[in-house]
């Protein structure tokens, strides 16, 4: 029973990270109908920069701020320079561009920092049953979710962003700068992605450190239906707890396959995820 | 459907084709599809034989590498280019093929190579059927996400069962090289290159013939408009699963060829980067044509080589040299999609058309 409780708590802490990455994918998907496969690479570069700053200044929190800022900047640049030109072409084009960016950035990280592992610090003490580090991760993701909710629900910027995503033409006619809103969405999403990277990277940082977490993040987003931020958070927590049981009782090597199994089972019941309404299509 | 349209639109082209029927090209075109593909495969095999006999063993190995990459990319072409389903997980099917080969060689040493290869195809097709059936209702990003999990998750199985699958070191085995009767004529690596290309070309004949036939037409109809295809009576779900099965079988056979060449099967050769590189090669070569797979496979082998040589020549460290091919592929993917969306094959066919038009 004790083991079970440990696994559950551990799963919730991990699930918060998956939820954050899922959130960052969902925000971009909502805005531009693109699954940003480059998200782990953007986060990876942000985390490496944070690590460099941490080594130079000795302050974890300066590094943390640098990660969020550089993540935002990279998201904005990626949207402006790479995604905008293929906007409106086949969905495959955008997927391939983000995959290209993933390969290029991951390789670039290996070029600059090598393929080896660096020991990467936790924000707080990570020992114990529900460690301060785990609680910090969960709290950070909860705060981000609430802020996002408030942004979309109560601020003019959020309203414009939703309008630009739902009806770009009508939004443009009403004076919303649609392009700027899409860029803002990418910036916010990449900042959240960088946060997820900072939470996921410890104890070791390497160019492939975020691969598995990314698979779980995309699984969380897909479970939630890719269009619902709430769904991504719920999907992330569910997945975190489920995978924690698999890892604890069947072996940690099988977690990725278990994620695939959960994905397939859920999607075969609801092909568009748990939290989306089915859409009718005219032929 | 497309050919009938073209015939209606261009009677001039039809008369041109009728006049061409008198020459050798006309004779070629009047052959049925299957013998035509078999003859082309025979010619390609002869070309490979000449190529490997005039070059050294290392080149023969590279030629063989091109062969199995060609098969893997061609299988992906059928899935992505023809049936319009995106898969980020074809490296996982190569994993299945390589490990099936290794296990067969280790535990049933008497089985001939053909049986081993067939077993690899069967294992790949079975896995493809499972994955395809499980994901047949998914599309676009949902399918990409599921296959991504497959690509990352499956190689970890080798770590979970180290006794059977050898853990992170993988499995090692030795295979016979050239038959003793030919030992003076061909070296082991030349013989292996020939065997790989024989297998690959046989599989390509099957692929090319299916994609020209009813199944290929159905796939393209589904790719272009799923709802319209369903309305026209095409069994959408079944066709999609069949595309997955064929593609997985090709990937698995490619993995088997790789294991046959190297004599090893290790989980670290089937990373996510492999699956993504296969997709990159496909896009670089050109979506929608099997020729595109050839250009993609050549790029996979020789661009990697060029990147490493360039990094060494410029005296850059091993960090740069190891990662140069990956960065290069990433950049090329982006550039191709932005500037040249039809890939090498698209550019070649446009060139060919403009030459013929003159």
C-alpha cells in the first residue's frame, strides 16, 4: 500500500511535467493547427542556456529566468521565420518543418555541448516522499494553468488570441492583428515548454534528455484532444499516474510502450481525444 | 482516374503515344506492368553487380546500405506519399526485422537465409497489422503522436528483456559470406551487397506493382479525400491498415537486411532520429513517387558520409562531426519544404517535361 501511495504521488509530480508540455503543444495547435514537434528541442536549447548561466552565475533562479525568456524568444522566431511561410499549405508541410527544426536544434545542442550527460540541479530538495522539488513542479504548472485560464477568459489579449485562432478572417475585419496573435501564442507556448524542460531535465542533461518526456507530453495533449488546455492538464496527470504504476510494477523500460497502449485504447474509444466535441464535416 | 482525365484533356498526347508505340519505347510500354518491373529490377541488379565488382569492399558495403535504406524509405513512401498517413515510427519496424533476424540466426542456425528474411517480413507485417488496426481511426497529428511513441518505446523492449534480447549491447551473430564455389570471384561484402539488393529489388517489384494497381489507386483516392473515397465505395479503414502492413513489412525487411550486413542488432541503432531521418529522406527525395525513395536513400548514406568527412577535413571536433548529419538533415527538411516542396523527384520530372516539350 505504501508503495502504491509513493507511486501515485510520484506519478502526479511527473504528470505535472507532461501536462506542461502538453499545454504548450495545445496552445500552438489551437492557434495555428500545427503540432509543434520542435517543442522539445526549443525547450532543450533553453535548458542548456539556463545551465550555462547557472554555471556562470551560480544562481539557479537566474538560469530559470533565462530559460523562460529564451524559450519565449525562440518560439516567436520559429513562428515568424519558419511556420508563417508554410501557413496554408498542406498540414504535412508544417509537421515536416517542425520535425526539421527538431533534428537541427537537437544536433546543434550536441555540436555545442557534446552528446554526454551534465548533472543538472533540481530547483529544490528532491528527496522524500513528495519532495519540495515535486511540489514546486506541480505548483508551477497549476499557476501556469490558472494564468492561462485568466488570460484567455478575462483579458483583451486573450479574447483577441481566441478570435484569431477561431475565425481569422472575421477577427482581421474587426481589427485584430491576427499574425501578431499567432506569434504571441507561440511565444507563450514555448515559455511553458521551457518551464517543462527545466522541470524534466534533472538529474542529467543531454541532447536526448527530453525525448521520452516529449512523447508523454504529446500523448497527454492527444489524450486531451489537442484543442483543450484543460484536457491536456487532465491527460498529463492521468498519464503520469498510469505510467508511474507501470514503471513501478512492470519495469521502467516499458513506460513508453505503456503510453502508446494508453493512447491507443483511449483514442480507439474517442478518436478525437477525451475533451473535444465531435465536428461534423460537409463533403 | 487520373489517367482517364489526362486522356480526355490531351488528345495530342494520346497520338504522340500511339506513334511512339512503334519504337523500342513503345514495345516497353506495351508490356504488362509486372514483367516490365521484373526486367527493370533485373537491369538494376546487373548494375549493382557491375558497380560492386569494380569497386572495393567498403563501397560495396555502402551500396548495400543504400539498398536497405531504399526499401525502408519506399515502404514509408507507400504509407505517407500514397495513402497519406504520416508515420514517425518506421524505425520501430526496422527494429523488429533486425531482431527477428538475429533471433532466428541464433536459435535456428539451420534455417536458410530466405526463411529468415520471410520470417522478418511476417513479423513486421504482423506488427504493422496490430499498429495499423489500432491506429486506423487516427489521422494527422494523432497518428504522428502514436507512431512517435512506438518509435521511442519499442527499442526499450530490448532493455527490458536482456536475457533474450541482449540488453543495450544487443545481439551478435555471424553469417556465412559468399558460397565456397564463388569464393575466388566475389568477396564477402560484394556477395552480401548482391544478396541485399536482390531482396530489396524483389520487394520493390511487389511495391511498384501494387502501387500501380487497384490498391494504389484506392490509397491515392483516400489520401486526396477520405470522405469522397468512402462515398465511392472504397473500404477506407481496410485500405489504410493494408498500407500500414505493407509499409511495416518493407521496414522490417530493411531491418533484416541491415542485421544481415552488420551481424548485429542493437537498440541504439533504432533511435527516434532514425525514424525521423527516414521521413526526412522521403521528403527530400520527393513524396508520391517510388523514385523519390531512391534519391532519399542515396542522400541518407552519402550525405552522412559527406558531413562526417567535411567535419574531419575542417578539423572540427568529434561533437560536431557526430552531429553534423542530423543538423544537415534538419536544415534540408526545412529548406526543401519551403523552397522545393516536391523534392528531388519533383524537380527531375519538371526538368524532364521541359526537355520533352522543347
